[in-house]
């Protein structure tokens, strides 16, 4: 399991505590997620004929999650991710 992101040292997205996948693991991850959601909804509502621009925002978000995230996973991977954060912090 990859516990560090592909780019940089701090992981913005990490394994989910419940379920499977990735979720925001830092303040930066939450900000990126909120901005992307607001931009996608705003662009879709502003110009109903060009909804593909909202899709472009989602694609950019997925690229950011891939580059600044760890390997996806569930509860076991989340525990490994938390343990690796504790070891790096000491």
C-alpha cells in the first residue's frame, strides 16, 4: 500500500475509514473538494448547454486526488495510513 502521495510529502486524500476508496485526509483535501463541488454545480447551472465544463472540473479533481492521494482502501488501509502518519510525525 502506498502511504504517501505521488507528488509532495503531505497526502491530501487517504483511505476511507468506512467503505472503500479515498476521502479528504487534510484541510487542503477538504478545500479542493469543496471548491470543485461548488465550481461543478455553478458551471452546470450557469450555462445549461455547456455542462461539459462541469465534467472538466470533475476530471481535474480526479487528477488531483490521484496525484495527492495514497492508495485507496478501507478500514485496514486507513489504520496503516494513520500509523504511517504517526511515525512520520515523530
